[in-house]
C-alpha cells in the first residue's frame, strides 16, 4: 500500500468514527468512552460525540512546545491559511499544495480530523483571478475547486466551500465572483465540490451569523433554497469571532433553526476578544462566554464540533486587526491555561479548575504554611520535554506569594519557563510567582510550566517543596 492510500484509509477511519459518535448522540445512545479527570479538550468533546479543535498555520510547525500542545490537546485541525487560493493556485493552472500538505500530514500523524478552509473567498486571491473575463470565470472557479478537492479527497471531514459571501444587511457581497458570475456562483461552487469528492461534508462559512439577524437570515434563506433545489450543502459554519460579554442571546436558537433545515452546524473560528489589558474580571467574563458557546453547541444534536482560531494568544490574529484588543484564546502567551480553558473543559464535562498531578503526590513544604506543589511531565521527546507544576494553597487563609524549589537528579536544564520567575543554580531550581498569580485563596491553585532538556534520562525532581510568602 502506498503512503497516500495508507493515510487516506486511516483518515477515513477517523471520519467514520466521528460520524458514528455524532449519530449515536443524535439517537440518544452515547457510545464514546467517558473522559477521565485529566482528559484533553479533544477527548472531552469526543465523549460528547463532538470534536474540539484548533486552527493552525505553517510558521508554527517549528515551534516545539506549541506543536506538543496542538498535537495532544485537540481532536481536529483547520489549516488557517495555506489551503486558500493565493497559496494553492498562485499562477493559473499551476497548483501547489506543499504548505497545506505539511499541516495535514502532521494532523494525520496525530490522528486528528482536518477541516478544509477555504475554496472560494473574496480575500487572499492571487491577482490573476480578478483579470479573468466574466464569461470564463465560472469555468476557472470550477477548475480550481475540482483540482483542490480532488487532491485532498478522502482526507478531510469538511470543506468550507464558500466563505463570507454576505454583507451585514443580508445583501450579497460584491466580490469578483458575484460581479462576474452572479448569484448562481455559490450553488455552482457546491456542485463542483461534490462532484470532486462525494463524501466530504460541504459547508458555507461566515462571521456575524452566530445570532438571529439580517445576515444570518440571508444565509438561512439561501440554505433553505439550496435544500429545496437539491444543491449539495451539508453544513453551515458559524465563525464566532466574538467579544467578551457579547455572546448572542439567540445563539442556540440560531444553531437549531439551521439544524432544522437538515444541515449540520459547526463553530468554525471561535475566539472571544477583550479590550487590553487583561483583568481578573475580564478573564472571568470571557470564561463564562466560552462556556455559553460550548453549551449552546452541545444543546443541538446537529452541532458537530467546535474549532478555536488558534489556541495561544501570541498566535492570534486579533491584535493585528483590532488594535488595543486581544487575549482572545484559551492559552496565554506562555502557554498557560487561562480561566476560559477550564470553562470549556467544564462545559464539556471535565474539571473546572487545575488539578494536581498524582505523580508525585503533592509534598507539603516545611513549616506547615499551607503551600504544596506537584510536578508532572506533560510531553517528552528525544533530549527534550515540557512539564507543569501546580501550586496549591492547602491552608485556611489566603497567601500573597509562593516559592517552589527542587533539584533535578539527572542534570536537566530549563530553557523556557512561563507563569513564573526562574532562578537556576546548576541542578537546583527556584521558581517564584509573578505579579498576577501570587495571591491564592484557601484551596485555590495556579500553575506554571516550562520546556527543558536532558541528556540520557529525565528523572523526577527530588526535594520539591513550596513556601508561601
């Protein structure tokens, strides 16, 4: 069996499993195994018959800590940019899937589902498309769709066939396709995609259609018309680029009305931005908002999954497009899990707060001051690893700071630490809180993490201890 056949068979198995899980949930019989207390978001979602994924892009492929989280935490991947027309057909008739393949290959190696994004969009088009004569553009569009969908045939669960074709008032966006082909271009795009791959699910995708409004009404009417005409549409993607405190009250109602048309719904590009800087109050509201979105999806059987638009704040598109706003994702710039992460986990049936690792058991610090620490290796590869340390106030009164110390037994070294202030002297390590995570109420916890290296072995640190300030 050649490599392409093998990966297509493996992907087909993943897709079949995902479809079976959703079918079982719709029938009221959940067959997916229950998630453990330490389950990832992907595992928690799978236990609900859904997927929970992240978008990603090619520059992150060399970021080892990022890839460790991406490959282990999420059950689905969306190729953020390099499936778009400007990358895949930069010159008419000359197709290049190298960059997209790199991400799809990585996802398949991690047994992750993949969404294709996007075939027809008014943005990120190569310049030559705008110069195609009106009487030839439909054929050019069909050729592009046919080539790309056929190339990835059997490897994707969804295609965003057409993206952002409506204005806020519900009118058609005057893209080059709308102007030169007319209203029929969207239906023709779906027909071409179906002809190229009879099995992949075909989606219309847009922003600001999460609630019931003029724009979502227009999309609803289009989908209803397509279903009546037999145009092959399988789903609607709600991008869900939201603002803290502004999750539409009609989100679940809107998901349900699309589902009632006989199509699936996916949350495709979820992030919830805030005015910077972050504060505890904003983090709390953001966490509540993420939970609302997840619960709305879970409440509708045909809402098949959720994808965040990347997972760590330093890879978010928000600050470059909305100056003064950001902090929109589940992980901070140092890969620390934010309150929003735990809100998503809780909505999916997992734990709502960090839990200490069972190996080793939390060790009380000398003096009985109520501060404990536990250490856990989260991923490991040849000569490298990442680890998390959970700090918990086990006393009855709040503490205003903490210091964790340990000794590496095998000469390990820390190269990058987040959510803490590091001092290292040979094998002896001291980590103190930073400004935002020093105060812990009774029973509360926080965590920090790091990337490290080792030579021959990576034994558990000795003498791990925590002292409260």
